[in-house]
């Protein structure tokens, strides 16, 4: 059985993580949380991009207070990210956070962790126990001769046990490393040892291009082994890109059905229209549609129609014109400048019919 099918189902607001639920996509805001309106605006953009759960940092009491206003204006669960000061975690929970992400190791004494656990328990909020390769405890670094997958796993399980011993098990575990191979190994190890759902991500993965590749490789392997209940792609960039990348990774692995797929040819000397720009626009246009439609954007009428046969809807470029095709059948020839608008009409109709 896949690990994710047997994990504990943990409620994070309206989203269930684990227990075989669909793998959810998370992101993190990069606005000042204290600035509720900027944070709300960003979360609404992320919702539109398909984000399932959002996390915001809570570095001050003012940020915890802002959670009240933020909660009122968004539609997805929000997780408070707290380091060092347990009072901030408690305050964020009091302000309506659906979950809190802490590393019990940097929250301080057991009593302080207990106060956070009590606040979460009172509200049925989930706790994400996060450990990170950058902050692995000294004794584990010494025990394993450096920062290792084994050390990360032991640290995470110790923290989960600490909270369990306080009588709470509404937990999600995350073990993060910026080293892809270490991440894979750590997830394989922890999956053998826990039934808590796992939040998977490659931390500090890099800029949009590099980070998306590192995350795709790491998450691709881990998810394909049946491990991982919720994911975040960490990118140095607009968090909307994190959501897009996360969804594409799930789509490529067959773990996400309710979104369109765009295939496009790499272009070559036969390409007769501005395909690179068209493919980008088509991708943008279709991404919000919440259903499984396959779209192809091909550069020529020689190989395009053959290659587009598998697609529900296809555009094939010709000299100043494009062929619109549906399930391999030609619908009509359209001048290049009208191609996008005509494609949109067909796409919208197709989506309507799928949803009907
Ligand atoms: Fe070249 Fe046509 Fe193939 Fe695109 S579909 S790569 S333009 S041959």
C-alpha cells in the first residue's frame, strides 16, 4: 500500500491532509503579515492559481492579530508559521489560524510547547512539526557525523512523540533539506516509521527555474513512491509560481485530475507562426479551468495534426493561419491574429460541456 493511503487524516481547516486525500498544494505568502490587505490580496491570487492551503509567517503579535482580518477575507485554510516565541503561536491560534507550524526544538521549554499544544487542541487546529536540515540539533549532528537523513528523521519523530505525549496527535510532519538526495532518503526512512501525514518540499530550492527543477526531481521521486500528503514547492519568486509548479508536478505524476494539461511542440525550422508566444498565452488562458482537458499547441500543419491527435483541442500553425482541431478533427482555419480568441471560444465551450 502507498504510504499516503494509510496515513492519519488530519483536518487543516476545510482541507483534509492524509488518509488517502488528494495531495494538496501549499504556498507561503511573502507580504508582511501585519499588512492584512496586502496579504489578503496575495492569498486571493494564490487561491485563483489553485493553492489549497496557505501559510503566513507570524513574527510579531501584530501579525498574529492580522490573522483575524485575513481569515475573514480568504477561502482556504491558513497556517501560522512561528519560530522561537510560543506566545505568537498561541496568539495566532486565538486569531483563527487553522494550523500552526512550529519546530518544538526552537520554541523553548516543554511547558512552552505544552501551551501551544493546549491552544491547538482547544480549537482542533493541526500542528505541523517541521524540522529543517539547517537547524538540526547538535547532538543529532554529532551522533550521525553531520546533517543526515537519519538525523532529520530522528529529530522529527522525537518532536512528534513529545506532542503525542501531551495528548495531541492532530499532526503533520515535515522534514526539509535543500539537498534533493538527502530529502528523498529521509522521506523513505520516515515513511517506514510513522503514519502521520507528510508535508513534502525541497527547502531553499532556488530561483523559479532552478528551484522548479530541483523540486520536480525531489518531489517527483518521493511522490511516485507513494509518499507525501501535501506539498510545497519553495521558489525565490512570486508564490503564484510555487503553486503553478506544485500543480504541474502533481499533474505529471497523475495525482491531479481537475486541471488542464498543455502540450506544445518544441518548435523547429518548420514552425510558421509565433508559437512560443502563443503557447505561453494558451497556457495562461487555460490554467484556471478546473477540469481535465488536454490541449496541444503545435507549430506546423505537417506533423502538428498527427501529434495533436491525442488532444481534446489543438491549434496547429500554418503560414499566417492556424488550424483549430478537436479530437483530431479539423474544425476550421483561422487567421493567426484571431487564433487565440477562437481557441478561447472552443476551449470555454469544451469546459462548459465537461462541467455540465
Ligand atoms: Fe516542428 Fe511541426 Fe514538430 Fe512543431 S509540430 S516541432 S513545427 S515539425
